[in-house]
């Protein structure tokens, strides 16, 4: 028999613990500055944590059945105690809590708060595995895309005898009816690290910048999913920015970085062309007159350009369908629809040259000698990786005398500019997807190809897939090696 005082003491400890623990509810996000919580009983729970301010607290959980009378779990261990590690302010744990459990926080500074989500279904917080996408910038504008929030479209190939290819002047399919709620966060890049949590990014700790002039749903091609496209204005020239997307209040995609061009950059953005859905970059055309936010789209692009593009694509489609598409096969892997899609993409990068400028921090960022036989643009040692060797972008200065307005007979800029060459892969994928009788040929590095295409970035110089110095056309740090359209 215990003395009454001791009994009293035990019951006091019991009740004080029970009182200070906040009960977390299932499938709800709780924001708190408290340090002790009880977890509801479930056979399988996913606990997600998101720090809302810069701090380094530690989070401990226990699923012990005796949790009601136990001390809070902590760094000293104990029955069934685990620590949830946080990275960039985010942490998650999935496990069994058949009779509930306890979550305890150590070292949470006064005033700091965090979110905890308890779910028996999909996690309530998430770092989305696909990044936002940078379209392009001028000195004070940018085109940004969210991550894709749908899978790539599954378009059934047309079938014989009704083998119909998309029209040259094609239109976009209907957008999804209930897209997620997305919020774009853009801030000037600084040395302070940003947490990848929505409650941090949407707090006063992050000073957002620029103005979202417009946003709309856009599909960059049948092999991409739907994204939100944002037009940003009011940015500062030659500045490095960081962007995130918050989805449905608790999920985060990003960060990506991008640079604005210098104040003297003279090209104009183009976007929203249904017949060239991935053409969202700067074009060597002066700004259209009398516009507050200068940008070209399908209704303002000079008709000489769109008529030529659609004419060439119509004629190509006509030649292509002289082949018995869908009945005879020129390849077991690809059909006429793949050929038309790749040709469209290539044609768009050819008819719409992309304007850029050497990075201000590295003005020698030019292809050293693109007309040299056998050289790739990516730099003198194509086997080196970006981290240990400077990689050059596929930049080509276009003097006035060589403006594409002469070559294509189109109204492009008559002043000199720097072109970002198309990636050679835009050409080789046409070559691979199209029937040989069309006679489509790509240049090679052995014959001066690097003066018209970027070689060696995505595929290796010998054509080995993804064997190039970067493996991609652009990266999340704001580097763009060549134009994939
Ligand atoms: C606590 O979780 C661990 C691992 O998730 C599990 O092996 C153990 O059985 C759980 N304890 C109880 C009391 O359910
Ligand atoms: C985005 O596209 C990729 C493939 O390109 C796909 O794996 C991913 O599931 C898509 N995202 C969503 C949310 O559907
Ligand atoms: C042929 O296919 C197109 C598009 O797939 C469709 O719009 C059209 O109705 C079809 N025509 C016939 C005769 O089936
Ligand atoms: C988006 O937000 C609106 C109102 O803020 C809400 O009604 C809607 O359910 C949300 N959509 C999703 C997919 O969460
Ligand atoms: C914004 O988008 C809407 C609809 O897409 C369009 O009507 C409007 O002209 C756009 N505004 C600008 C400044 O681009
Ligand atoms: C950001 O915070 C404000 C209140 O401070 C809130 O109204 C808004 O919904 C939050 N946005 C997101 C994306 O969480
Ligand atoms: C393409 O189609 C749009 C309407 O869908 C039309 O306004 C435009 O003139 C067409 N462009 C050409 C070059 O035929
Ligand atoms: C398309 O083909 C027709 C007939 O062969 C030709 O007159 C026209 O110039 C071609 N259009 C383009 C843009 O090449
Ligand atoms: C932008 O800033 C980030 C972070 O400091 C850096 O990693 C990146 O290289 C910068 N991008 C450019 C193109 O300078």
C-alpha cells in the first residue's frame, strides 16, 4: 500500500501530462508553438512536419502503449522513441500507432511555430518531386511555369483507315476543370537559406518581389502535363531570383533560380502560341507598340511569321501522309504522329530564334569557336562535368548582316543580338521519328554543325543519349545551355 502523498503525487504527474498534451486530430494540419502532443490511435499513420520559422528544434515520437504516464519522448531514447529528421524545414514519418502515441518537441525557440499533419491517407505536407519551370526573362519580365499537376496527356495514336493528324494550326485541348490551388513565390536570391515549407514561404520572413501580370493554364505539348503559366513584371535587371510554388496550402515545389537580362536587352517575349505550345522565350523582335506589358502571342505575332510556319507545317504534313500512315510501318516504335510532333517542335525552334545574352557574371560564356570542325559548343573537353569544368552555353553572336530576317525572309530584328542555338536533339528526334523518304537530315559536329545547333549538352558528342555535359537543356540554377523549344 503506497502512502497517500505519493499516490497524490503520481496522479498529479499523470494529470499534468495529460493536460499539457494537445490532442492532434486525424487528417488535419495543426499549427502550434507547443511542445507536447498526443497522437490518435491508427494502424498506419503518416506524420508530417513543417517548420514555419528558421530554427532547429528536434521532434521525437513514441508509439508506446504506456504513453499516457510516460515522460515526453526525447533525445535520451526510451520505449519505442524515434526522432523525425527535418531537412529544409520538412520531415515525415510513417509507422504504426495502434494505441496512439506522443509527439514532443525539443529546443523550439519562443515565438517559433511549426505545422504538424497526421494522416491515415496521403501525407498532408509534401515536397513535390517535379520543379517549376523557367520559361525566359527580359530585363524586367519573366515567364514561369508551375510544376505539371497532371500526367502527360495520353493521346491515342490515330488509326487506319481514319488516320487524321492534328491540324498545322492546332489548338489546345480543354484544360482540367478543377486544377489545384497554386501560389507562386518569387524572391531575390540571397545567401540566407529558405525552408521548403509553405508556412515559411508565405510568412513575413520571405520578401516576395515582382508582380504577377497574368496567369493561365497551359500545356507545353502532348508529352507534358498541364501547368500554370505566370507572367511576371516589375523585376530588376541582371538579378538572380528564386521561385517556389505552394500547392493547396501545404505542398511545395521548387526552388528554382533564374536570372533577368541586363537593362540593354532588346528582345521581346513570346508565348501562348497553340501551334508552338513550348515557344515561351525571348524573340529578336522589338516590343509591339503601345503595350504596357510587351509580349507577343498568337494574335500579335507578325502574320508573315505565323503564316510561314503554318504553311511549312501543312506542306510537311501533306508529304508525310503520302506515306500509308497507320497501315504500313516504317518503324516498330514511332508513327506519323510522332514524326509530325517532333517536326513541329523543331520547326518552332527554327522559325522562332531564341535571343539571349552572355551571363553578366561571365561575359566570356560564348561558344569558343563554333565553326571549328569537330568541336562541340559545350566546351573544349566534352567529357568533363559541369561541376568541375566551366560549361559554355550554345551562344552565337548574330551580326546585323546575318539576321534571320535575311535567311527566313521574316521581319526579325535588324540589330545584332546573341542567339541561343537550338539543341541538336530537337533535330535528331525528328530524324529518329520520321520516315526516311522525307529525307530529313541533321548536321554533325564533323561538318561544322556546332555553328547552327548546340552539341554535347543533352546527348554526348557521339550521340549517346543523356551522355552530354549537362544531360539536360537547362537546370534549376538558372543555367540554360541550348534551346529545346
Ligand atoms: C511502434 O512502431 C514500431 C515501428 O513502427 C513497431 O515495430 C511497434 O510494434 C510499434 N509499437 C506498438 C506498441 O505498436
Ligand atoms: C508530371 O510529369 C511527370 C512526367 O513528365 C510525371 O511523372 C508526374 O507524375 C507528373 N506530375 C503529376 C502531378 O501528375
Ligand atoms: C476521324 O478522326 C477524327 C479525329 O480523330 C474525328 O474527328 C473524325 O470524326 C473521324 N472520322 C471518321 C469518319 O471516323
Ligand atoms: C481552392 O481554393 C478554393 C477557395 O479558396 C476552394 O474552394 C477549393 O476547394 C480549393 N481547391 C482545391 C483543389 O483545394
Ligand atoms: C491576361 O490573360 C487574359 C486571358 O488569358 C487575356 O485576355 C489578357 O489580355 C492577358 N493580359 C495580359 C497583360 O497579357
Ligand atoms: C498565406 O497567408 C495568408 C494569411 O497570412 C492566407 O490568407 C493565405 O491563404 C496563405 N496562402 C497560402 C498559399 O498558404
Ligand atoms: C490559326 O487559327 C486561328 C483560329 O483558331 C486563326 O485566327 C488564325 O488566323 C490561324 N492562323 C493561320 C496562320 O492560319
Ligand atoms: C506549300 O506547298 C505549296 C504547293 O506545293 C506551295 O505553293 C507553297 O509555297 C508551300 N508553302 C510553304 C510555306 O512552303
Ligand atoms: C543564382 O543563385 C544561386 C544561389 O546562390 C546560384 O547557385 C546560381 O548559380 C546563381 N545562378 C546564376 C545563373 O548565377
